[in-house]
C-alpha cells in the first residue's frame, strides 16, 4: 500500500516537470523560430493579399487579386518553368557529382583527409565570391574559359556566356553545381561511413566483386541518403537566388528569371510588395508541399525513432 | 601469384590516387586560377594569354584592398555578425537538441518536424517582412537585424545536426545522471559537452560559415558600409566602381576564403565524423 502511494505521488510530481522542463529548454529555439521564420512567412502571405507597395504604409486587403493577376501573367509562368527546370537539372547534377566525389574520397588513398578538405572548398566559399569569380572566368577578353576553349580549337570567337541566350543557363548552372556538390558529398560520406564494414567482409567471403558489393550493399544502404539529398536539393535549388542574381539578375531579358528573382525584383525594385509577396508565397507553398510529401512518406517514418 | 595480385593492387591504388587528384584539380581550377591571379601585376591580369601563376608575383592588389576604407570594415562586420550568430546558435541548439533527444513530452515529434521543415523557408519569402520590421523598428543597417535574419537558417540546421549527433549518445548515461540528481544544465555541461564536443563544434562552425557567406539579407537589410558584410560589400564594390579590377576581386576573394578554409580543414574530421557518429569512441 505504502509503495503504491509513493509511486503515485512521484508520478504526480514528475508530470508537470515533464512539460515544464522541455518547454523552458526549447523556449529560445522556439521563440527564434517563431520570430524569424513563422511570423515573417505569415506576413509575406498576408502581404500577398494586399496592395502594399514599398513606399506606402497604408494598404488595403484585396483578397486573391494578386494571385489572379499572377496566374494570367506569362512572365510568372515562364519563371515557374525556369525554376522547375533549374531545380531538376542543377539538383541532379549536384547529387551525381556529390555522390561520385564521396565514393572517390571514401576509398583508402594517401592524403584522403587533404582531398576531402580540398573538395569541400567550393562549399565554404561565399556565393558572392563564387559568382564574381565565374563572371570573371566567363569574360570574353580576359576570361580563362574562352581562352581555353579557343586554344582547344572548340570555338573560334569568344562566347559571351552571360549574354548569349544559348549559353546563359549553362553559365548559371555550372557555378551552382560547383558550390553545392560538396554538401551532397559530405552527406553521402557520412552515410557511406555508417555502413558496417562487416557487410563488405561477408560479401567478400561470399566471393562478391567490387561492383556487386557496390550494387548490393552500398546502394541499398544509401537509399535513405539519396532520399534526403533529393529532398534537400529540390528545396535548395527551387529557392536559390544568390548565384542567379549575382551572375545575370535574371537576364539577358528574362532568360534566367527564376521565381525568386521575380519576387525580389517586384518587391525591392518594382516596389509592388503585394505582387512580389504573392510570387514569394508561391515558392513557399511549392516547397511546403514537397516537404509534406516527403515527411508523409514511409521512408522518413522508418528513420524517426 | 601473390606478387601478381599485389602488383594489381598497387596499380589500382595509383590509378585511384591519380583519378582523385585529377578530379580535385579540375574542380578547384577556378579557385586555383583566382588565387594565382591575386598575386599578379596589372599587366599580367589584362592579357589575352593568361597564365595560372604569376611571373612576377606582387602584393599590389592586397595593399590596395587594405588601403580602401571599406574593406576592413566589411571584414570586421562579417566577423562580428557570424561570430555572434554562431554563439547564439550553439547555446539555443544545445538546449533544444538535448530536449528533443533525451526527454519525452507530447508534441516532441511535431516540434522536431517543424524545425526540419523550417529549412525549406525561402530567404526571399523571409526578407520581405524582415525589411519592413527593420524599417519600422529603425534596425535597418544594424548588426542586430542581420544576426536575427541569419538565425533563420543557421539555427534550425544546427538543432537538426546536434539532435542527430546526440542520438548516438547512450541514453543510460543521461538517465544515470538524472538519478544522481543532475539537472539538465548540469548534464549538458558535464556529460554531453565533454563527449559531444566535436559534434557541437561542427554545428557551430557550420553556422559561422553560413552566416559568413550570407548574401541576400546583407544586400537588402543594410544601407551603408557601416554594417554591410563582405558579401554585400563585394557586391557593391565589385559590381560598381571596381567592376573590372580583377586583381582586387581575386585578392578580396582570397582574403575572405582562406581563413574559413583553414578553420574548416582543421575541423573537417569532426564535421564528417560528427555527421556519422557522435564521437563516442
């Protein structure tokens, strides 16, 4: 009887603690997340329902008018299309290059640590450095790229990479992949190292060759990593802004206009905050949907403890 | 037979090594060229037959940068903003990751997922209201607003990373400490931090690098050179008055990138290690 009462009272004493303590420890993070993420995102959605401009402090609620204007604007659909193509192409290339380099530097080779560090350099470089550096490499007179291409006999006249409509996408995607692949590589390296060496040993005993080991051990064990990298790349590439803005600002004309540059242009250059907010909300909603699909998929659920 | 097999093995190793070397040099070519060019005199930069390394190395471009009034200011601003961001991130993320890993409470899974989800918030979506808040609160062109804005991407990823590291930590140790009457802060200080230092450091460095590289917020939320970080500073200098000064561009890039690369190289082992296993060995 005594014991029963004791456990009861302990339970009662513990119960509020179980709520209070997590609350107190999570408070800084939750407050920050609310103030810098949730509230601003909600504000952007709200702005998208108003006729707010950059200058006016007074604005009125206009419902979905910005969206109906948006959906009948061919520029919006073009930017949408550009964003999707850019996401698929750059994202796939990032995963391919990231996975390839991870496999390479996961092997036992001399100076492996050094190579890993070196391959991560593009990722630690600020985007402004990457962007300005590639602008210079693309230069028609003093750029290395044109020099190399001409000397290799591939072209006769220098290509104006950032002006030529045929090449400008390549010129934007190249540095994007250059800065993003190390992140993918890092994620894959982590996943590769978490594969138990026993699996490979057992496979060797069973007489599996390197390719079979790759196919039947490495790839299945990396399924989770591929899913996660895939999701992250869709998110990063679909919302990416910096490199395109530094390199082309969406140009020439609107050849490389993405949803993100379109939103920025409307808010900070065109001064139509409401309309730009609607574009930004569309980016947000697309990524929200992608994330929901991913979180609802069984693959991630098996990962949750 | 064995010596033949050994030969094949060595040959594979050599080929693999050359492959890795080749890929690395190819991928780093832009950075190598930029680094080399930063030491070139004007005449060698503006030539139709560029070389990778300078014939007559000079520090002229570096001298010019430090004689510009703006550039040291940008560096200082970036350093303060990134450092404070990383500091806030480490403290908040440590508490949050501890809670999300070692305690049980209703809604935990929801909060974990919410923090993961915030990673998809586009900076363009956030910067619009942040600009108007800053404008209203007279915080435009201040360190505070930039640190605040940087937390939006640095904090969730740090919480996520740290919670990942902490999962590798034996729950029994935490339970034992609780039975001994330790409060969470004591557990974090005396048990978690000593063991998980590499993971925590890696998350902090990650935040620092993200804030150091940040571009859009700095571009939008600053008005003068007073609080402008290097990214926005370089944007205004090198897309404006110094547009074609490639010596200046490459030298500035080198100055910005080298410290981060060294820092990162020193901690790289812990970052990759921290991602895999919480160092409990």
